[in-house]
């Protein structure tokens, strides 16, 4: 058995793990970091809004950005639509696989950064030293961060299947289109947008059960014909993307190990957006590196957490009203207010607007019963 040691061990070489390694190394160049986990080469697109006025983004993020939008549509069954245009916010899509590759490449040139491309089996602490067990031996470190979740996915989760088509089928972005064949216990929508590397179409569902979405390709094909007037061949599919995002994750510090990314509660319960929180969480962890405050980090405001929990209870009780809820929120807010709301940057007044736009009875029941 081999034994390796470093000051920091990061479990999981996904977005959160690599991003933390990059940011820690930038702030503390002499730090020794071991990143433990198989190379993550999944096809993955990650999007979200940010203020246009924010200063220049990180160069790695800039190099991975493949689409930006300030307009989008939200459509419900029957064809009613909300069209949003944002002035202050911009929606960005990142090729997360490219971002991970670039981070890996950069980190592998840094002195004191090591990759162990194996799974962590468990970890323990003895006399203030951490030991991460792998099948090739123990890795010891002064501190451990983990982006690997041990939580059961017990509640509603967002599940999706996406494809990228060679040809640009449209210039428009459809944020949520519920006007597709629905399943009353697992509402679903199409999300579609053009990128520099092809046209991305995803079918997303909210469901408590594992939903294999075996008809995904057929639904996307029908949607493309109905909405864009274009069909695609299987040969046109460049990439397939698949994912599950929990809608009930929480920030966890267990046995003094800091959990990161989605495993550390970065995914917004109601939407699954996690990337922005991963960046903020990392900033916090790096700034708290030399102090013992990492345990008190909160991703979302209390009101947002409460609203999202109520929303998820509504989804569990009456899943089929999801489209009415999203449509109500979208039509009560401007493009900028909607972006701010989804990124948890909205004012109390805007949150109240959202509460008032929601169907009263299901929400009252979910909130108080
Ligand atoms: C397909 C997809 C699309 C998404 N789209 C968006 C989006 O548009 N906007 C947004 O904000 N968020 C999005 N998310 C949510 C979130 O941003 C991503 O899930 C992001 O990848 C989270 O990063 P992470 O490092 O926390 O988790 P992960 O990316 O899941 O990384 C965890 C890593 O740990 C590794 N691992 C697992 N077990 C072990 C083990 N025992 N030992 C070592 N390593 C292990 C895995 O292989 C993986 O590489 C998306 C998620 C997915 C899956």
C-alpha cells in the first residue's frame, strides 16, 4: 500500500473540487493539495444569471463561456408565453467540461498539486491528522474538503437529459417550455438555446422517482418540429448530457470535513442552480481558510430557503401545478427581477410579489399544514 500526504485533500474532481483547488492555490501558492477522484469528463453545460456590471469574470470562466442571453421565453401548456428582456442581468452558459479540463491542465502544472485518480472510500481523523482511504492506500492531510455527497436523494429532484445538435436550429432561448406531452405526477419542460458549439435542447422533469425519460429524444424531436419548424437526425447529435440535481441539499460540516458544491448545499432547492453558489462558497472557504468559521456559511437567505421548501412541498402534493407556479412568477416580474429572484438577489418587495403570484390554496396548505 502507498501512502501520500499533503496539507489539503480535496475529495471529488468535479467543478467544486477543482475550483476550490484553483482558488486556494491562487491565494496560498505554497500550499500542497491532493485532489482525489476520477477525472470528470461528463458532458455538462452550466448556466445562470449575473449582473452585467460585475467586473471582468475569471479567465477560466471566460474561456468556457459558449453563450450569453438577455432575452428568453417561458411557455405553458396551451401556448401562453412570457417574454423577458433583461437590461442589468445576463444569462451565461458555460461548457463545464471545458472548464474542468482547463482547470485540471492548469493545476497539473502547479508545484505542490497532485491528482490521485481514484475513489475515496472513507476518511478518519487520528491525532489531528486526516486519513482518506483509497484502494491504493491512505492519503493523509491536515484538512479535508469533500464534494462527494453521502446524503440520500429523498425528495423531489430535477432530472434531465440533453442533446447538442450540430446545426443552429434557432437564435432564441427557451428557458422553460411546458407546452409538451405532460405526465401529471412528474411535470416536465424543454429548455433550449443556441451556443457557439451547437444547439442545446434538454428535457427536465421534477420527480420523486427516478425517471429514465425513455421518450426524451422523441419529445425533443416533436418540440423542435412544433416550435422551430425543424427536425434533426440522430447523426446531428454531437453530445448527450444527463443529470440529477437534488432539491433538498443542505450545507454540511461533518466530523470537521467541509462539504463543497452540491454536496455542501450549493444547489438552490427550487431551481437546481448551483454554479453561482459554488463560486461564492469557494470565495468564503478561501477567505476563511485560516479561521475556524467555515461552519457558519449560509448559501441562501432564510426567506428564500423557506419559500423553496414550501414550493417543494407543493410539488410533492400537486406536481401538475408547477407550470402555473413558474408562469405566475415569470409574469409578475420583469426580466431583471426574475433573474435576481432566481439568483437569490431580489428585494423583499420582489419576493412578496412572487408570494402573491402563487396559487394561494396549495401554498397555504404546504406552508402551514
Ligand atoms: C448535467 C448537469 C447540468 C447542470 N446544469 C446546471 C446549470 O445550468 N446551472 C447551475 O447553476 N447548476 C447546474 N448544475 C448543478 C451544479 O452546478 C453541478 O452539479 C456541478 O457539477 C456541481 O459540482 P460539484 O463539484 O458540487 O459536484 P459534481 O460535479 O457532481 O462533482 C463531484 C465529483 O466527485 C466525484 N466522486 C464521486 N464519488 C467519489 C468518491 N468516492 N471519491 C472521489 N470522487 C468521487 C464525481 O466523479 C464528481 O467528479 C448541473 C448539474 C448537472 C449534473
